């Protein structure tokens, strides 16, 4: 006996409905893969369960590229067929697609952070791993580039600081040399002043004016050695002084 045709209506039994969904979903994904391989077609399949769980299949490694292609195609078709000049009509048509696009992006973001991975198949997990590896390589390359640039900048700053330090050290040495020269000149000048003040030139011998009376010398004369000279006994004296002496 062949299988009878199943009536297409909602299955009321919850368990039977879940079992049928799992079987039909697997068959649908299998058929999508077969048509993509046999006919070399790009296929994108998105299925949401009654609980809101997402199941998808895409021939490309990225579902976004197929969705973008679909959006461009549908937009061009709408522009050709649409006769409504009111742009609000287009906005109402774009809203469901934009909402689906946001959901896809949010789901991919959750996958990239390691969340909600249960619905993914082995192939999808491999594609996700490949994308993460590629992203990590780019991140490491950029990080290494920034580190090399930072090291080069620090080396330039170090070279500049060393040059400034050498210039300052040179100026300090020159200043110390000038101060030493000034100190030596000052000490030399002080030594010369002290020597000149210690050496006193002796004054010339005091010469008193001579008093002569009648050709004789009266008074004191200062000799060169500073001793007083006594009057000569042969000095002639006036007669009245002789008389006074004899008395």
C-alpha cells in the first residue's frame, strides 16, 4: 500500500506537530542543499519555529550577501512596477524587510559572541569559526601595526630626549668652565691686592732746614739711618754765649 495524501492543515496535537516540524525541516534543508548542488543555484532558506527559534541554510558562507542581493533585486523591481508617487507606500513595504534584516544582524552578533549556537549545523559552525579566525587575524595584524608604530614613536622621543640631555650637559659644562675662569681671575686679583697692600714703600728721610749763624750749623740734622746728629764741638759760638758759659 502506498502512503495516502496527507491533508494540509494545522496539526492539532502539539507533540505530533513538533515531530512533523522537525522531520519536514530536515527534509526542506536537504532539498535546498540538493537544488543548490545540482543546479548551481544560490539558495537562502529561513525558517522560524512556533517558539521563535531560527533555522537557516545558505549556499554562500554569508547569509547577508544573499539577502542584500535580494533587497537590491526587489527594490529595482518595485521601482519599475510601482506607480504610487507617495513615498510612504515604499516605506511600508520596506519595513518588514528592514525588520528581518535587523533580526539577522542581531542573530549574527549573538553567534559571534558565542550565544544561541544550538540551532546551527556543523557546516554553519565551521563557517562561523572561519569568520572568527579571519577576524582574529585582522585584529592581530592591526594590533601589531599599532604596537610597532607606538614603539617607533617612543624610540623617536627617546632619541630627542637624549639629544636634549646632551645639549643641556654641554651648556652646564660650559657654564662651569666660565665660572671657574671667573673665580680664578677673582682670586688672582685678590692676591695681587693683598701683596701690594702688605708692601709699604718707606718714606724718604726727613730733612729739616738748617740754621746757620755766622757760618756755623745750629740744630739737628736727621741722617739717613734716622739717628740724631749731635752738634760739633768745634762749632763757633757768639762771644756773649761764651761768657755766659764761662761764668
